[in-house]
C-alpha cells in the first residue's frame, strides 16, 4: 500500500499513524499536485492496490485501523463530526490574525469537555477517532500565534501531548516531517476538499469522498423507480383504530419502560424510553407495518406512599397529579402513543392477579418467611423507605432501611440499631412475615434457551446484563410486600399483602393494551399464524426486569403470551459535566424545556443526535446550539429553503420539467444508498446512524446545488436554463424525501416542510427506493426558513439558568453551645431540632451535598452534649 501526499499536508498523518497502529506496511510518495486531471482533486490518498484508491483520509484511516465493534458507533460519530465540522472551521484559520472565530472555538471547547471525562475520545483507549482528530488539530498546536487561544483548553492540550508521545505517532512524524502551523494549513487547503468551503469538484460523481463508485446496475435501478408511475409507488396504509396484527404482514408491538409516577422526568429519562420508542414506532408506521405503541405511568409501590406523605396527599391524589404532569410533558415533546395509560386500573388488577394465579398453579411460586420491621403504632410492616436508624457499619444515626448515606453500605432494615418508623418515630419490632417468591431457578433453563435464541437482536448492554444475571445463577425473587398501596394478592393467607411493584409494572403493557382495545389478545396471545415482533425501550438499569423477570412470568404461565424480540437499552445521558438533579435545580426537566423558547423538535433532534447508544453521553447547551446552527440551520434547513425558494422565484412556485443526465442519476444513486443505510440503522434502533444518513442526504443535495448553480444557470443559455430547471426539480423532490426521513425524528418540522412543499397526502411511506413524488407542474406552498439560529447569548443564559442553585454547598457555620446553659434538656432539645431539620431535608428529596453539612452540625452538637454529660459527671467543666 502507498500513501500519496504533498509535503507538509498533516492530513497524511491520519493515514500514516493509522497504519502504524494497524501494523500495516506503507510506502510514502510525495508529489506536488493531485495525480491527474481525471482524478479527484485532493491529497493525500491511499493506494490500496494499483487502481484501487481511497480518497477520504478518514475512510483510509478507518480501513487501516478499524475500531472494535463495541466502539464503532462512537468512533463513527467522531469521524463524521471531524469531517463536517472541525476540518472546515480550522481551514478558516488561514486568514486568522491569531484568534479562533466561531464555530472553531465551540468545536475545541466541545473536545475539551469530552476529554475531561476520559483519557481518549472513546472510553480510555486510543482509537482511529483520536488519530484523525489529533492530526487535524496538529497545525493549531504547532502554530505560535494560536497558543494563547489554546492555553485554557487544558484537557485538550494534555490529550494532544499524550498522543504525540506515542511511538506510533513519533514514527509517523519522523517519516512525514510536517512543519505544522500555517504552512501545513496552506498545504492542506491546496489539495483537500472541505465540506463548507467552495467545492472544487465539477460533477456529481466527485461529490462522495467515502463511497465506492456507483455501478451501472445501481443507475438502472434508480431510473426504474424514479420513472415509476404514480400507481406503482407504495401508498401508506389507511389509519385504523384499533391497530391490530394481521397474518402475513409485519406486526410491530412497541413499549417503553413505564416512568415512575412520583417525579418529573428529565431529558435523560425521556430519551431513554418514551422518545426512543416513539421514533421507532413512527418509523415502523412509515414502513407500512401494523404498529402499536403502548406506555403509561407506573403508580403502585412504596415510592408513591412516600411521596404522598411528603405532599400530604393520598396515594391516589399523587398518582392523578403526576399522571397529568407526565402526559402533558410527553405531549409537548410530540410523543405519539396509541395509548398512554396507568397501572392503577381494574384491567391491571385483573391481569396481574390472573398471571400470578397461573404461575402459582403451574408450580412456579414458593413461600419464605422474612424478618421485617413492624410498627405497632401505625399497624403496618415498614418497607425500606419507611424506616431509619443507626448504621451498624459506621454508626451514622440517620441511615435508611436499605442503605447508609454516610458510608454507602447496603444494609437490611432489620440490621439497623435503634430503628424508628419514619411516619411516627416509634420503635418498630422485628416480626416474621411470610412472602411469595417467583421460582426463577425452576424456569431458568427455559429462560436461558430463549435468551440464546433471541438476544442477538438486542442492544449490546441489554445482552451483556442479561447473560451476566444468568451466568451468576438466578435466585427466587420476592413478588409480594406488606403494603397498603398496591394490587392485592388473591391467595388465602396473603390477603393483606400486595404485589411488589417490579412484578406488576411490566404487566402494565398488557393491561394498557386491554384499555386500548378489547381485542388485546390479538397482540399478546396471537394465533400461531400471526407473528408479532415486540420491541421494548428502556435505560440499562431496567434491563433485568424486562429481560429476566417479565419473560419468566409469561413463560411460567405458559399461555402463548408474546415475549420480547428486541430489548433496546440506552446508557445514561448526563447533563453538561455532571448529573441531572431536581433538588439542586441542575439540568433540564420535561416541564422546564417548554419555557426555554427552543422548539420541541429541536430538543428531539439533539437528544437523538447524542443518544447514549453505546456509552454514556452528555447534554450540552453549547453542543445543542452548534448542532442546531450547523446541521439544522446551515445544512438541512439551508438546502430545503434554497430548493423551494428557487422554485418559487424562478418557476412561479411550480416544479419545473427535468431533463435527467448522468449527474442526476449518480446523485440519486448516492441518495438511495443513504436511504437504505437509514432503513438498516432504524431497523437496528441505531437512531444516531439514521440521523447521520438524513444529514448526508442534505449534504449531497447541497453539494449538487453548488455544482449546478441554478441561480446563475437560469440567466445563461437555453442549455443552462434546462440545467437550472432540472436542478430545482430534482432538489424539490429530494426535499420531499427528506421530509419523510425526518418524520420519526422531528414530526412537527416534517409537517411544516410538507405544507411548504404542498406534498401529496400519500407521500409518507418509506421503502428502499427513491421516487419522483413531485411531478412537473406540481405547485408548492410558501417557503419560509425552518430553523432559527441559537445565539451564544442564549446558550449563556440557559447554562446559568439550569446550572443549579449552587454547584458547591455553602459553608456551614457550626453553632456553638451557649456556655451559660446549665441544663442538658435544653441541649438535647437543640440536638432534636437539628435532627428534625436533617430528616425533613432528606424526606423532601434534598441532594446529599445539601443535607450532609447539616449532618456534620448534628454530629458536632452531639459530641458537645457528650462532653457536657462527662463534665457534669466529673463535677467540673467549661463547655467549649
């Protein structure tokens, strides 16, 4: 293999370093200009074999040093970002007087923030993403006049120095000997095409710098479908209610993990379940699949009772209040459920009890006695959340019944020293209580076989979590609790108990379907001739309940219930450099998003753009603004607005006649590839990849328009005018296609685009082909800009607004004990008052860093009281 480059072109570093890491032998040939006039006009390039050339440095680097499969998505995202955003912004530095302008400053800040969290761009191992981006930033770090601008980007600077010291990097620097700085930037600009600079290609065949050449068979296929008659195009299915599965058709059942009703969801909760499921359901409908999307609120359990006590409401009132909050938030985010239901319904009680009796009858339940704390004053067994006491590990006096907040140790409520009821503060007693368990070990062999057969279609984290549970060996799982708020157990001797929330909540998917239609069994107990593909969406912490517990319940009943085919779990979405916290006011919660002035669809777009599919990701206001301004405003919005505005201005709002040439057919072949890549990504619930395909189609179309220059061609010869008409006609149709592709991601925006296009009502259907939807003579609507720029001042305001009340807890003044106090009663009263304050803060949901200082105050006061008692016992003291 041979690397061909001009001297001082640091883009060649990408390929050379990747070859060093990939242990590939690479010859280097320095030339002064691109190889020939017939060649794409860019350097460097990688000649894999004679006549087999890779012109994209990123594609070549990826080829030489591909990432492991678990890192593919994250690496791909960085490479796309580098090519589309970072490279072009760095090129502008050629005319700079030593100051980074936007968007370069934002891009470098984004890199710096990413590198504060890990040693490398993807986890803590050097990948091709590090190689590519390090090489791209090399001219900046080697130019003296840029150093003042880089001094505050400490994480980025440390990363650059660390990568530079690697043996593979040093070997490439020795071979290529780039001068760096402005010299390298000039060398790159002479021979490298950048997406946002003026294109130097002269035909559509030069547009794609990553794809292999378009084959003749592809061109013939594109012509066939583009020229298809109206009656030959697929049409969307009529909307019917209820949606039911049908034999011989694809039937898709979609559920999202039920959000717990006692809180307000933040953006991480929203992308983790309901939004991801909504995108897949909308996509499935576009594919003409019979699709049902069900979700709702999880309303039973201890957390609801606790919240009710805090707000001095009944559990039912709490559920009613927060159900409305959840429903309103999801409506604002344009989540399109077929039904958004609740678990506190008669249908839920009926089905939960029926499934339990089926498990019990088939021998998949057992009973065990458990030691529990009973509060005789309240006449109730105390769940973990309703008991506090002294930690047996560290002596902390306000440990919870499940965990100590001071030492972090997990504990059992019965282990607490001096336990007290959280409701009445009385001391409970230990008493045995008989509970019912689901016999998971008994069903484990069947569960293992099922997981082995189906988990290949799950997300990697879901598969790993599930298999690790099975590998460790399943244990009987308690499914009942001694609570008031829950579904009663329909078994003699257990009438005063209710089902544990983890057992009844997933069954809510079934009961909510029954609320949607009395033909619910067609989805959940279908005929053998009807196949239902069931996809669940959740964050990774919910996986065991959906991949172990719920399937085990359905298998134990053994009545042909539909079991999940695809478990789709995300990692966690963080906020800026930390975590979402309602009590500290950190991060954006669902009810806050409406007040930012940013449209719901822009939030949807960004959350899906940074969706934590393979690793944790972060919500960043700066990044949101950057993505909005570059991808939505300058790429997608710019193309659609130009295409429709030219149609309005030059052709009286009518789609002009098109005379197709090889240029157009090649463009449509490349677009068809992206449509198929979009479908493959969406089928696998890789929504970030799907988004990349949409943006790639927009970029291809923008580049095509730049080549054609219809605004100039319309003023030229008749041949030029034909060219202008064709360009505007094809571009209007691509805008139509983009409207369809965007529908699952940004449904309101898609409707606005459809109105501007005056699109046919039967347009919203998706296949693997590109059709001419807008025939010559079709009259479009009124084009207006789709997106607005998010200004830096807006970013600053929003960052401050959602940064929290205080990032660091205030210093707490330790109150001194009055030396004139001569009564222990007064001191103990002060201690009790401080203890009540701590307890109130914790019960009110205050964050640990808020109440922890007050705990320190309490401990100091108790020490003072102890010293005072000792002094009085000895008969001499002065309290200090």
